[in-house]
């Protein structure tokens, strides 16, 4: 699954266009490297998203084409 779509489906970012812009602005990195929106997400990937001063770091646990709002947090695990 594409990185921008994963961010939207997992509800880490609200809209896919915003996820796309975050990737283009190099605010999203996977496994320590800035990635484009077209990057194929794999299980075990570590995604870092920078929201201004705050950084969110998560590990990919599941990949699903669509997820209910209640199921979305099960797709990733937050890392400190």
C-alpha cells in the first residue's frame, strides 16, 4: 500500500492530500529516510511524522485497504 494511503487509512493524517503534501515536504520518513508518497509500506516499517515541533513515531503492525475508525489504531504501535 502507498505511504500516503496508509497514513489516511490508519488515520495518522486526516486526508490523503495532506498526507501527500507532508511526504512532498519531507516531513514523513520511513526507517530513517525521507520517503515519497508512492513508497510501498511494509509490515515492521518505522514511520516518523513531524507536526511542527512534535514528532510522532509509529511501527506498522497491519496493512488494510480500509479500516473502521475503531480499528484504525490497531494498524500501528506508537514508539517513544
